[in-house]
């Protein structure tokens, strides 16, 4: 074997090892209805650890991913879930929102909009990727909060996708083309329809 062949063999082996070591990205995960939902935990807006395993079983779990706290569509979406919380509770469902925002951003977002459900911080996009939700680079926005200008920085920005996880931990509903303001209404309709088919 000549020197060039040896070099090519080494490069091929190194490439294979490198590919095996790379983490799975969101585009490689294709979570479908009926599949087991990934278990996850993250810090919530109050700084406490929120674990999905503590919430799956007794209630349906609505998990929605949104791009950025304190932006127009994301505020409309969060407020729609806030306003429909009573109806969702009556239907046996609880809601959790997930984004790449820091806990500080989430605390501001929740307080400013009087949100009544937990927001989770997924700064590296790991939870989003486990659900197959596309993740791109983050960014910084400036907002006036309590009369002061604040910068809200996030490491990643996720696509706007919504899931419903059943009592058995399996995916019952997946929406990859979410209408932000109408998301909670779509979820309510889906839960009502699921109730009539089960």
C-alpha cells in the first residue's frame, strides 16, 4: 500500500469516528404520532427544575416550542394559552412552553404577560432537538420593561411546533405549522376530538 492510500485510509477512518461522535440534530429526529415522547427536564422561569416525568400520566401534557420571548407572535401564542388555561384544565391538560431563552428572559416574559403556566429554558436547543424541532442561531432583542430598556439574549431560536403527550407518554398530536395566536384553540379542538375517538 503506497503512502497516498495509507493517508486516504486514515482520513476515512477518522471521518467515520467523527461522524459517530457527532450529536443527533433535530433534522434526524422524526417524531410521529404514536411514538414515545422524549423525557426531558429543564430549569423553569422560577429557577426550579421541571421534569416531564413528574407531569406525564395523570394529565395530557401540551408541549409547545416557540422562537423567542417578548416577540409579537410568541406573546400572542403565550397569551392564548394563558386565556384558555381554565378550558385546558377542564379537558385534563396542562401546558408548558419551551424556548432557547435564559431564565431571566422567561421571568420577564411571564411577569409582563401574567402567564399562568411554566416556561422552560432550553439554551442549547437539546430538548427541541430531541423532539425533532428545527433549531437555528439565537439573537438579541431590546424591549422596554417596567420603564427600562433591557436586552434579551438567547443562544438558540427554535421553530414554532406544538405537541400533545398522552397519559402513556406517547405523542397524540403534532403541529409543525402553528398559527401562533390560534394555537391554544387548535390544541383544544384536538383534545376534544381525541376524547371522542377514544
